[in-house]
RNA sequence: CGGGGCAUAGCGCAGCCUGGUAGCGCAUCUGGUUUGGGACCAGAGGGUCGCAAGUUCAAAUCUUGCUGCCCCGACCA
C-alpha cells in the first residue's frame, strides 16, 4: 500500500473527549471515528487490525474443535420470552419494532438463538459434544459508554456455545475453551489471567473472566503471582492436558472484586505473591448446565433412549475490545507498538527523497521487492517533512521501519525496530530479517 | 437514572458577562522555498454560531424549551 493512496486521517492534537491512551491513539491514528455515543466506525487502519485479531481468535477456536457459523444481529423477541430473559435482561437490551409492529431486538448475546437452532436440528447424543461459535456484532445499551471502544454499545464479539450430554463432558468443553483462550491471548503477547467470576445475567455456576493487566482497566483482580507459572504451549486438547490446566488454575487464588474474600486471600496467598491490580476484561467463560436447554426445551436422546436436556456453556471474547486492550498493554510515553501478529502493516518504508530522484526510485524498488516477497508493507511516498513522517509512524506503531534517504549507498538500507537503534543492512539480509521476524505470525 | 459541564469552520478553541457586519491556531487548497525528527513565505476556500420559540430596531451574545455529546457515580463484556 502506498500512503498517498490510503485513507489514514491522522490528527496532531489529542482529542479532548478521549481520556485514556488507547482511545486517544485510536482517534489520532485514524483507526476509528465515533458515530454516536458508544458506536464507532472502523476506518481502514483500525479495521485491518480488528480483522487480524478476529482471524487469530478464529484460528484458535478452530484448533480447539469449535465450528464457525453466523447468526444474525437482529433476533425475534419470542425466544427471549421463552427463556424469560426478555424482561430480566433489562434496559441494556435494545428492543426494536418492525413495520408490522413485530417485536425484535438487536442481540446482546446468542444463548437463546443457538439453543433454538440446536433443539430444532439435533436429537441424538451421537451429535455430541458440539462446539459452535460465531463472530458477530452485538449491541448492549450501556448506561454510560466510555473509553472509546473499550466500553461501547456496539461491539464485535466471538461467542462459542458448547453442548454436552452430561456435566462431566460439559466440564471438558469448558476447559477446552479455557485452554483455547490462554493460547489465543498469548498470540497477542498478552498475559491474560483467568479469575473466578460472577455469572451475572448469563446465569450458571462455573465462570472465569480473562483479565489483562492495565492501570486503566475497569476490573480489579486479586491473585497469586504463582498463577503465571504456567506454560500452555505443550498442552493439547486432550484429557491429560485439560486436567493439568484445571488443577493449576483451581490451585491458586484469583478473584474479581465481586467474589473477593479478604480473609481467604490473606490466608491462602503468601504476602510476597499477592497481586492486587486493575485490568481489562477481554474474555468470559460460563458453564450454566441446563438453564437454557430446559427453558427452551433442547433435548437429545441418550444411548438408552432417555430424553436429556443438554448441558451447555457459553464463551465470549470481546474482539473489538481487544484492540484497545492490546494498545493499553503496549504503549509507552513515546509510541505504541503493535505485536507482530496484529500489526496493520509488517513494515513501513519511509521515503525521504523528492520526486523522481534516486532515493525515491530506490524506495519504490524496495517496495516492489517486499511486495514480491509477500510482505504487507506501506510506503510513505508523500512529500511531507521527514520529521512528521517519523512522528506519524511512531504513533501508528508499525514495529519495523525502513528509512530510505540520501545518507546511504545503493544496497544499504536503514532498518529500525521501534524503540531500538537502527542498523544498516543490505537488501538480502533485510528480507531475511523480516522473514525471521514474521515466521511465527 | 442522579450530579456536573459543553455545543461557534474538518479538529482544538476565543468571542457571550456589557446585544451592533464571524475570529484565532492546526488541518485543507494554490504558488514558491524547504526536506534525517511535527519547516517557512505569500495567497485562497470553508460558518443557517446544535434546533425551536421568545425579548429587541438589532441576538453567537439575553430568556425559555428541546436535542446531542462529555465527565463523576450506581450498573455492566
């Protein structure tokens, strides 16, 4: 992509409405623009990052054996009346009437709809276990939206639903998702801590929130530093691995403020290990058993020809919120820096030359070479001042810059990783460095 | 939903108290000089001053109502 052809509206001033860093940076770098309170447009840069995050979430869901589908944003009120949540969900639900005065709603979550689909189509234990997910926009009419996309009304969420024949199997599905979540967040270089959580309006009795530590977070967590001593890389989706996982995370104290037990915390966690920090909730998993399968009548036959209401769980990741959470976790005073897995461009070529001079030709040739090698790069081919180019691309946080100016010879390129000193490399090693850096993404 | 604040050019703001031809900075466009850390000169375009009503010879300015947005709180992914 050439910057001159791209849509990247950068703002020099800090927007007065934006109070936290991720919100400010997303506005300034032209990632998002507010449409109305709590509702945002995703401009090309932000959209690209959002999609990259979405794809990683998708990839890890697929690896865990979940199957993707897509349910609509608009749902009928009927099934919500059946489950009893049409009234109990409260004012966060956006209710809509169509021209026939039919009662519709913009889905805040999909337990009812997926359960309806399940009950209408699955009748046998042989179809179980089943993990279905979709990545779809949700709407929750927050009392007070704030912090940009961190607490907004319309947001992109991945939600998975598990269906099992009994409680024991359902627990396996639950821990599969827990493992999948840990692996997912690691791919963003984020440390997400699973903490025991309140089940809220979703209902149920086993639940973890996944919290990313950040001072601007809205959740407070209490945990044991030992909980971090855990390696998910070698764990697979089998009984042995899942058992290891569940025993590790039940061994150590970790709680949100809702369920926090001060005495237990003091007794169970050695002073030096006590962690009390703020964080951003980026995922939430629930096991709720037969809550919806009973109210919505989702029944399968067992091997013994008995009817059983299926045991279910639901598992959410705030995909759009993750964009903000990743920024909150990665910025410093001078710039933010995207993890390589989600960076909007893998590298930026900053051309400091003038029209048609040798520097510009060199920069264009490099651009072609990198495109040819399948790198996703952006070339700053504008005639802005060098200083503003440097500032802007630091702000945007692309991890690697290649600066092409008149200082260096034909086969010398200035290669700079954000936050580090630049070094001079030739074309071949430039390409192999980039290949190496992006080999895991 | 309670409390507070704001609404004037794309963005950030001044003007309002004390009514009298709409301003500044940044951004944009044109021309020129620049080009390794947010450059300079000259010029240009861009506004039903959130909406509606009222007071007045005259309203961005005073009054009333409405709408939108932001902040604090309770609530929540």
